[in-house]
């Protein structure tokens, strides 16, 4: 991709950004200021050491919002919160009967009986919890914020379940166009109700003020689970890297977003990269500050998802750090990566090996991708928060119009 293409992308991004700014009505313009509760999945730990992907997105959404003071985040109680001024921790009520998620929702209903109902409650990634709240408190304005395919979630698997959500909820916010299409699958007859569904594409905070100096290593970061494609990618790198002296491999991540003992999957990865000896390291789980340091330094970053990843932050953060990114045509990934990364259409050890050979062997190609990633990055946390706030405002406006 030539420098002219970089300029076109950058110019288009600026025009789009200014156009969006002109159309935005800030959530802070609403009077009286609406109170918005965000309800996390029960398994999320909204803490600095164990924050999962959804917790990270919620933190960024609130921090980057111009209406940050209007949010309260509800989740399972933790000793230390990511955002103490915003977070209220609860224990699931009668989880032996309700289960963890509905138990947390029941505890939340007890809370708002005491503190008063918010203007909007936003349920993250739990279709059946959004339905439960809408049924228990019909006057409550409930929105659903979808981070994953609802067709694989309790309460969203069938067309009839998603139709019910569309009819009863104030709005549905999706992290990518891919997830929006998943929700609307089979709902071609929903008519005007489709306007309730919108996209607030995941974003990432650009923590770097200028393009970083890159070092000759590949960063392979992600959760150590088969669907993330870490094993296939590591195997490919082990095949290619011996041809390129002076390059190394860094693998970061664990099965969960916390320190834990390596499992059998990690052992398979360790076996695959063993021939590289000191040129490959597995760091396990590392804090976000350490991860950002590695991302800033990495010349190449790999996000090799095999499943239909909705909109992984690893892709966005790699681009934000100006990495030459290699990723896959899965789920919502192309919405950010198209034109900005080397996309593998049919991921396999062989196709990954071909991609790494191209990135390592063609310095001009690699450096061009780095330049594009840095110059054309519209996927900021601010853009994400503004899009989400507009959809919240729409939900509030529609609900007030009906009362």
C-alpha cells in the first residue's frame, strides 16, 4: 500500500470524525442529567489485577464519556475496584437458586428499591438478565450491550427470544456490525424496531503520543484458549523464525485474566516453540501496563483468532501501538483491520507461516503497515464512548416520548 493510500485513509478519517462531531448531541445536554447504571456479568471482576475484557471496555466507556459522572457500575463485589468512585459491589442473591447472573440481578433490584431506579440500566452481555429485569420491573428502561454473539447466549439463542428483547428493551448496543447482524439474524420482519439496534464499535485508548521505536520481535498475545489460534500461530512462527536471525517471539497471556498455573494448552504451545530456545519467551499473564510496553516495542503483533471474534481489543491496541498486524478474517475483525493489517482469510499453520514470512522478509511492506496503523486510527476510546452515549440518548429519548 503506497503513501498516497495512507494519506487518503488519514484524510477520510479526519473528515468522518469532524462530521460525527457535528452530528453529536452530548448526553450531558439532557436535563435533568440522566442516571445510568451499568450491570456487569457476574463472573467479571472489576479490579485492577483481574479485570476481564468486558470490564476493560466498561472502564474505557465511562472514563472517555463526557457524561462520566452520570454512570454507576454494578458488579460482583471486589476488594479493590478499577474505578472506586463509580463502582458498587454486590453479592448475588440466593445464587444457589437463581444462579450467579440472575442472583446479581436480584441483588441489583434490591439496591434500586433503596436508592431509586436509574433513568437507564445497561446490561452487559447477558440476554437473560436483560429479559429478567424487563419482566420484573416493566417501567425500568433496560438496554442490552452485546459483546458477543447473542445466538450463543442464554436468552438470545432463538429468533423468538431476540424478538422479545427487541420489543421489550429500550435499545441494543453492539460492539461491531458483525454482532449487530448476529442479533438481527432471522428478524427481517421487525420493521422500525430495528432502529433500536446500533453499533458502538470497540475502541482503545492511544497511550502513545508519537510513533514508538520498534524492535525486532513478534508479539503474540491473547487468552490461552484454542479458539484464539495461539497454538497454530506459534507453530507457524517456529517454522519461519529460524530463517530470520535477530528476530524473537514473545507470547503473553493466560487462560483467564489472572495469574494462574499453565494448563495443557500452554504446554502444547511451549512444546511448539521449544526449538527456538532463547529466541522465544512465554510470559504468562501480565498486567495491562506491561502489555502496553510490549505492544509499543513490537514490530509485529499477531491476533490469530480462529473463531468469529466480535471486535477484540488486542487488534485495536496493536494498531494503536503502530504494529504491523497479522490477523484473521473472522467476526468483526475486518471492520478494523481491513486496509490496516495483513489479514489471513483461511487461518492455518501454513497460511500463518506464509504471512509471517512475508512480514519478516519484506521490510518495506512491514514498515508500511506500521505507518498505516499509526496514521489511520479512528478506533479511539473517545469515539467508542461517543457512539455508545448517542445510542443511550436515543433509548432515553424514545422512552420519554412514550411516557
